């Protein structure tokens, strides 16, 4: 419940701020992909794009790069979790097998300890 309230308190003003920013910065800016050529002396000065589009694209690229870096940084933890999950599944299967075998041993003739150890 607190997460929803914090989400509304933070995200709604942030979204409103981004919308106001986009409306206030609709003028076109020259985008040039050659860092060595000054805009004034270039034959083709670049592409005209609204300023808010440039900033939103930069924001999106930053979020994607940050998410990718986090995903790679957490690979070790995911691998460990996969290992422990696999081991827990294996141990759970062994436990169920031993329980079934023990239930049969109680119902049937008495089982020897060696018979129980052969299940491994």
C-alpha cells in the first residue's frame, strides 16, 4: 500500500513535469553527429529535432544502459539462485522418494538399513 502511495506521489508529479517540459521546449535544435565539425561551418548543419525529443531519447538510452549493466552485474546472483533452486528440487525429490519408501517399509516387511541406503 505504501509503495502505491509513494508511486503516485512521485510518479504523477514527475510525469506532469515531463509533459510541461516537453511543451515548453518544442523549438528545433540542430543535431550533428560529427563532433569535430562546428555547426556554423558545416555544409549540412544536421537534423532539426525538437529539444524534448533529444532529451527523452537520451533519458531512454540511459535507462536501457543502466538496466543492461545491472542485469550483467546480477548474473552471479542469478547463477547462484539457479544452483540452489536445482539443489533444493533434487533434495525434495530424494526426500519424497525416501518418504514413499519408508511408507512402503512400514506397510510391508521390515526394511534393512542397506535397502534404504541403496536409493541414492
